[in-house]
């Protein structure tokens, strides 16, 4: 099972495709939710993503590093490379100066965001680091893993760490709120922790048994939503009311409550992202634009936008689009098959008849250098970059042909239904 624990906060600068500040308090209407932007980090499968506390930066875990984006125009501005493992989760400190990244095999790396340099490696977990949360004062980092371990790191002093008796069947989320820390696990329990000293204040049995897969906190930690084998449940973290069944028959392993307290976003298996109306227990919107498994969900605390990542190596930014998904174009299609030769060069092995590639005069054997202004180093990167554009977009393709460089502008079409995904 794959998930990433994310925190997404409001950008002070304008965001493409999102309602203006006057609409922020109303959140995102599911009926008007559509795709704003597709990002292709070009670094392998994508997992943990998070936004800096002021919302200016987006971090995405991919391969042995992290890609950084600014959130005004969603341009890549930096790379944190050299993490010892594939990054599974990330979290920014409250001041935005430090980024924590957790790996597949338990490594946690602290990075200086401004310099893009590693600060310190934190070792101890033995498997997927699935939960990361900085304390409000930035002095402590809470990390949890699917091996059930939970640790508190003093990020101001090298070597100080406390392992907590989490007793969780795999830590799935963590958050600091109201002078306390909250954690959830796959065993369906919520733990409320005193932070001075670190000890369990109380435990809430969510009543869903060991079949609960993931829980996720709403912004501020007031409520949680959980995916069980039977469907989606919701609970008050204060323990005032019993857990409530929201909807049955919900597939997937990821969920995140929206800031409005009314809706929950679920990664519903392959390709589909569903927005569920909590009060009615019904699907309010279904967003289909990924082409593979959803690996993470990040929600803006105002509810104005959210981000998802998938194993097809794309980040999708969702927000207000007039007409919602009915006005969102499908992924663009070029119509080539790309291969790599023994020397590492990538070339067009086939031009599919009747496609934009044939119409633009691309030829078998052309060496591919750049797509949409970005250099591509292998067939996977080329496919990712092409797929980040939409049907009807004009894309510049730079080729080597017979020893000379050729630039072609191509308007992408729609993938024929008889071609596999």
C-alpha cells in the first residue's frame, strides 16, 4: 500500500486557475473542480509531496531526491539530490527553511531549502517513513513508519532522539495541534500525545478493527477520515462522538479530509480521484486524468486547490475550472514510439500513421533532444514530458536529423481508443 502524508498551505501570490481570495472562505465546489496543471518531475515514481507553510513552494519526492516547485506558475526551481533511498514522504518546517524527506527503507534526511544542501541524516526506522510532522516551534520532528515505530527528533541537536511506545500497527499520519501531537495507525487507533514529556494522554478506539488501512487528519487536526475494508469512516479527534460511517464501497488506500469539513478526497484505485460529500455519503465529483495508481493527495487548507501524484510519474494540480471536469481536455498524444540505443541516445523507433507526429513530418530514426523546452535523457522522461501536455497544446520538439538540429512545433491530438495506455 502506498500513501504519503502531506500538508498544503495557502500561497500568498496568485495561483493559476484558482478562485480569487474573496472566494477562499467558501472552499472548492466539487462541481467546479477540474485540472489546472500537470507537472512531470522527471525522476521516477512520485510519492510524498508537501507545500511550504506559506504555500510558496511544492516539494515532490521522486527517485533519490526531491523536486521543488514555485506555486505561482508551477515551475521547477530546484532539486535536492542524494537521498539514500527513494523518497516516500516530505514535510516543511513552519518557517519553510528546512525540509524533511522520508525514504522507502526508513531513512530520514533533513535539507536546507535555500542552499539545497543536506543538513543531517536521521536513521532508525526500518521501512516506509509514512508520517512526518514538524512541531510548531520547529525544534522537533515527529516521524512514523509502517513498521509501527514512532520517533521524536530534536532537529536542533545532533543525535537526540526519543522512540515512543506507539503500539500502532503501522503509523499512517501525524500532526501537531493545540499543544498536543496526534498520531494514527493501521490498527484503527488515535493516540493523543503530551509533548512535555512525551507520553500518551489518551487513546481513541475508532471502532473499525484491524481492517482499517489509512487515516488522515483534516487541517488543524480536528477530524480524521479513514478508509476501511467496508468503506470510509469519520471521527472527531476530541473523542466527543463515535466514529461515523460516511460511505461504503469506496476503493483505494488514500484519503484526506477537505478544509470545509464537508468533503473528503479519496484516491479510488487506478486513475480515479473521488470527492465524497460526508453528510450525504455520496460522490460529489469524480476526477479522471491520472493513468495509473494514485500515490498521494494534498489539500489546500482553504479548500481552494489540491494536488495528487501517481505512479505514471505525474503531479496533478486541481482547482476551480468553469464547468469542472467537463471542460478539462485529455492528455495530449504525439504518436511515436521511443527507444534508447547502446550509447544512451533516444530516437524515434516508430511514427504511428495518422497521428500528429506523422503530420508534422517526424521521421523514424530522428534523435530526440528536447520536448516542450526540457531536455529528456531516456524514453521514460520523454513519455512523461509529452504526457504532461493536453490535447490541442502546441509543443516544441527538438531533434537531431542527419547531423543537424531541427525544431518542430506540433499540436498534440487525442490518443486513439484502439491504442493501449
